[in-house]
C-alpha cells in the first residue's frame, strides 16, 4: 500500500488487517485525490461544495451538476462498468436534494464499444433521466483504456439543497436502498492503479440495478420534500466507510457504525466486507432520531431496505462495531485526510502550432438514438447540435455541454486544456447561454511518472476559469489510466452549464462561416460577441471543433427533416470559426458557405 | 374530466403524462403502486404510462399485468372506462390480454429513441376523434421492445410510415374492438407542446376531452 509508512507514523502503531483494508480505500487516489488536491484548492469556486456543484439558475432554482469517470470498470466489464458509472453520478446530484434532469457523456474509444453504449443506455433509459448530449472521439490510443465520463445534471428549489455533512452529535445516519453484497469491494483501489494490476478483476466491478435506482430517486426526493433530510451522501467508492466518515468529519464530529444492522444480500459477509462494499443504489441520510422512523417508512413504501446504521458523536473517532465486537477504531481525521503530493509549479510557454492527429469523429446519432433523450419532456434542443438546451417547467432554460480536445492536450497539456474551456464557452454561447460554471474530469496516465503534465492541466483549468470568471463547482480525477505502463493521452473533459433566456431553433436558409481560420486568444472576445449578436437576432449557431466532422450535424438535421449542405472548409486544428444560420453581418469576417434546406 | 395516471415502481413517463393531461385541461391524479386503497371510481380516463413497470427484467409488463393494480384497471375498462396505454403501458395492456398481439424486441435488437412519421388509420376511437382519417403525424418513440406481432386482425389505429422496429404491417397502435382501450408505442405526451418539437400528440388528449364532453352532453 502506498503511504504505508505515513500511516504507521500517524497511527503510532501497526494497523490491524481491517484498518489496512480501510486505509487502502480511503487513501486511494480515487477517494483521496492525493495528486490533485493541492491544485484543486487554487481553483475559483462558489457556494458550499459537496457531492456535486451548485449554481443559481434564478432566484428560485439551482442547477446541480458534476462529471465522473468510470474508466477502469468499463475497461474490464463494459456493460456494468458503464451502467454503474451513470448510477453513481446520478446519486451525487440526487444527494444534493436535486431531481436528476439530464445526463451527458464523453466517450473516448478505439472503436464504438457496444457494451458500454448499452450499459449507459439501459441504465439511463430505465431511471427516466434523458441522455441529452455527449461526445464520441475515436482514436487507437484508447484501445486498452476506453474513457467513460458521465455528467449528471439536476434542478432543485434553492431551499431544498441538502448539505453533504452532518451537523451535530446525536444525529443518526440511515443507509437505505438496495441490499449490500460483495460487489465492488476495493473498486476504489482498483481504479487507482494500472489495468494490469492485481486488483483488475471483475470482482472489483459493481453491478447496477436501475430499477432500484429509480425507486431510490423517488424515495429520497420524498424524504427531502417532507423535510426529513438534514444531510446526505451517496454510497460510492469506499461504501459505508467512506460515506459515514465523511459526513461526520466534515463537521468535526465522530461516528459509530453498527455493521450488523446493514441489510445483506449475502448473509455470510465479513464485517470488513460490509464496511467496504461498493454495492450500488444506496444512500446515507443524516437525520434526527425522531425522523429516522419516518425515513424508514418511506424507504419501505418504495420497496427498499433501510436501517439506522450509525450515530454521530462528539468524540472525533471512527468506530465500527459488529454486534458488540469492535471491528475498527481510529481517529477520524486520519481516515479522511489522506496524504497529498506536493504540487509542482508550472509556467506555461507560448501556444504551439498544433498538428492534426489521428482522432476521428464518427456519426454520433447511432449512439444517441439508443439513449432516451426526451423523457421528462424538458429537452428543448436535443443531442446532435452541440449543446443541449433544457427547460424547467416554470419557463426557464439552461444549456449543457461536454467537451474535450485530447488531440491538443496530447501535444500541449496546458494549451489543450485552455482551448477546451474556450471552446466550451463558445458552445454555451452558441446555444444562447450565459455560462454559469464548470465541472471537470481529468483523465490522465501515471502522475508519478509524468507529474508535469498533470500540473499543466490543473494550471490551465485555473487560468482559463479565471479568464472567463467562471467557478469550477465540481470535478473528478481519474489517474493511472495506463496499460502495461503505457498512458492514454491526457484527456481533460469540461462540462459547462449556462443560463438561456431565449431558445432558438434551426431554420432553413443560407449558412455562413464566421470568424478566422487560425486561433488568437486576444480575438476570442470578438468571436464571443459575434455569437451573442447572432443569437440575439434569432440566428442558430453551431461551433464545430473540426470542420471535417460535420457528419453528426448532418444526420441530426436529417432527423428533423432538414438537409445541411456546406462546402468543404479548411481550418487549423485550432480555429475561430463558427457556422451561422441566416445572418450575414456580425462585424467579423463572414462568407456564405452553404444552405440548410 | 378526471384522469388517473398509474405509477408503477419503474414508471418514468408518469410525470410527463400528468403534465400533458393538465395542459389539456384534465383534473389529474396519480394512482400509486403503494396505495392499498386504490380505486378508479369516478375517473373518466386511466393512463398506463411509459417506463419499466417492475424493472422489466422478465418480459416488459409481465409482472405489472399480474398484480393488484391491473385487476382494478381491467375492471375499470370492462365497465366502459377509457384506458390508454403508452409504450410500457401498451406492453402491460398486451400482457393483461386486453389488446391482441404481442410486443417483442426491436428487429435490430437496440433501443430506439427518435421522432417517427405515422399515419392515423382510424379516427373513430375516443382517442383519435380530433384527427382526420389518413392524417400524417409525427411523434417520438423510445423503446427496446416495440415490434408489434399480429394475432388475428387487430383494430389498427396508428401505423408507422416506414419500418422502424420490424412491426407487422408497420403497426404502431391498436384499439380494442369496443374502442375504449388504446395502446400505442409512440409517446403523445412528448409531442404536446411546440417547444418540444411538435404538437400532434396533444390531439390524442384533445380527442379524449372532446369525446368526454360529447358523452357528457348526451347524458
């Protein structure tokens, strides 16, 4: 175990076998963010923080969103790996008190992997959350490490937002949802190492049950509406151990867990297995002793298991019992503050001349047609047109995008990341949105072998977010995406949310190419103003990264009975050109390029 | 005009259907699977919405068709109540034996979500009065098991204009002989507002309203 010496030092003694297992999970890269924590501290942020980020859509409604990766599981077991990736991130949004309203996914493959697509589709379709957008990038470089990043979005009335922590001793923690089994034990540690590592077996993969997730969503939202939820955290990596210890330690409290009270799928499970199980579709709710009974009644009504498994205490320890036997006792702060790696300083160089690499863009309609993108009846601009636009039935709208440029980050991690943020802002503006916040997912190789690349990405995220005055409200890091020590291209996926005042749909007519063939950061503001001007005048705008890859747009227009015909467009790998429909005078260079019929 | 939208544990179009019915002027209630005293007395319309009723790990709708709610749904329809099954609701009606035929996995084995072109074959049912016969309409579909297989000669109400899932004779929706039960795979509730891309689906709900008003006037 990494950091074993540090553990000995902090504990002041040898850890017991159970403690070794517990710290292996809690101090894993996946749970502990050891390599990114110090960089994350420097990012511009807003609000409370918690399971997922929160921005205000208006004075009544908040948007909650976050991206998460499920790369390692999807490589070993495509269907369940991808499915549980959806389930996990949905619960992060749910735990904030928000109803999940949209899913977007960013997929990097060496070819379209049906098992992964079906895993996402079956899970998302079943729980009734539309998959409204995504990106699909094909490159041989992802052959052994496919990337599956899923962004979940939800909306909540402001007063319903639930904190991700407990608040006082005497509160109790109810764990409810599906039953607890042996699946996913050490999923977090497995996700923190090379794919040829010893933990890379199917036993580390969780198995999804979307039917239970659907019930969990409705049950939890009812508990929130009834005012019974004082704090919440979903059970993901590290299971009961991680959820209960984090809920407690964030408020300077301790916790006592009673493992025999957890409802088991496999009755012969060992106490440490119960503690670490990563069985899906479970949620930890902080409530008062009085309200716990009502919570359990609601869980039962929705055919879910539920038990009061822990109580918050003043003493700052994590203590786990099985019946009367003490399974583990450690100071809680040691458990929840993993060691971190010292950050590097990074000074960006000049932006290089980027080359065109072997990343291709396939027709994504074949993928998004397998996703229910309309359930919820709030999808106003469907997948296939850059950003998706969603409505809240109170008459408000918001735009969502997910975007990456691994072809650039591979050549220059700093500028590649910076441009990913620049292009994401363009995408949101093109959908009529005013950007509100960023969520990010770093997919990286081995940070111990190549620490500078990670530093470059994190500095670029900070610099670009500050440039556009955008908070980074949530994020996720997936490191050790290597196979036999060979890394993936550094792949920074940016999710963005914007507030939309006016919805514009595509209309038939002339199509114009606006902007410049090359890239100059100082000019970007002019392009942004032109996009906004076009939108205000009611013109539809698209912002392709690569003009050789208009196939998804063409197929998507065809689905709506329209035909896009444009001349071949030459552009640099990084350019400042957009497609404007039906408006030709935006004050920047423009030329007629084709027609939408 | 009182409508009930049945909520099975895995329903996921219940809230959408509720919203569309409200827009059309119905008084709407949910009929929850956990409600022990569930009754459809006093309702004009019962809708079985889309989703995955009981997880559908067996056969879509198979479990739902064999539990308590369906007994009451059946009773309601036998007494002449209007019963509408959309997508998974259609699958449940079929499993209950209230409509003829079967719904199998799509020809290509994949879930399909997109807008499709349809034609209204029968505008004499309470659900299609507001359409013209032969009217061409567009509605979204979203299903993995929507391939209609014919048994006997069903009363065809909607037909796809092109082959989308391998259904026999491109059948998309059928009614009972008496006309008070309609099942269809496309989602009218998703096409009830212009901002969502079309309003053809709203006409299904308007038809029901029109039918109920005229029946009310007769009484």
